[in-house]
């Protein structure tokens, strides 16, 4: 039983899981979450894409609300967009994290 637990296959698998976990934690620790200030449906116009360099205050996501189209997320820091978790047509809520920016 001990032999099966410490097999090469299990050691490699465990090592891979540890490396991926550490990489994910390091990535998440450096990226700044950008949260929505409005609830609405995401529109394609004004939706930032991954890899885009942004400036503080720049519009990252626009939504359609009862009052019309408005900026739902503005960058709270300058940097590179590393993840966008919404797509056009998605319903987002105020306070939801929708973009991460690496300063």
C-alpha cells in the first residue's frame, strides 16, 4: 500500500497540482479586482478585452439598464487587463467582480 501511495505517477501528479496552485495564488495576489457599480446587461461596445492596457478611470464594462447604456466598471488602477469574466449579453450585479487588472 505504501508503495502505491509513493508511486512515480502519484508524485508527479501531486507536484503538478502544487505548482498550478502556487501559480494561481501568485497570479491572483497581484491582480486587482474591478467591481461593477451597476446592475444590468453587458453590451459589446465598451467591453474591454484581455491583454488591453488601461488607465485609471477608463471604462472597462458598459451595461444596459432601465435608464439606458452606462459605464458599470471603471478601472481603479492603471495596468494590463488579465481576465474578463463577462461577455456581451451577461447579466451582472452591482458589487460583482468582472475584470482583473495587473498594475
